[in-house]
């Protein structure tokens, strides 16, 4: 099986961000993905895809600063998501 073309991967991640299963996360991740994912490098796409593998309530709580971000997701993509969500840096 050949690797997924990067543009298809970006479209898949954007679509997945719009329909996460939790309305609050949809409203946060959908616009974030539409704005940021087209410019993500491969490493950032990997980080974002790994983040989307987490439970929606956790992603939302991390993004708004309600819970600390675990070390495996404390990266540039999460920093951008927190900034997008209007969460002050800690």
C-alpha cells in the first residue's frame, strides 16, 4: 500500500476535526484545522493526528487550559491550538 498523499491527509484531518463527536471540540478544532492544517509540515501533521486520537473531552480541556497538557502532546501544535482557543500560556 502506498503512503497517503499529503493533500488527502490534510483534507482527512480537517474533516475529522469538524466531526469529532463532541460539539465543543467540533467548534474549536474545525476552524483551527481549516486555518492551520493546510500549512502544517509532516511532523506537525503527525502531532495533530496523534492529538486527534485522544478523547474529545481531554483535547478540549487541554486546549482551554482546564487540565495540564500531557508531555506527549506538549508540542508546537498544541501551543498553536491553545493560542487559537485564547488560552494564556502557563
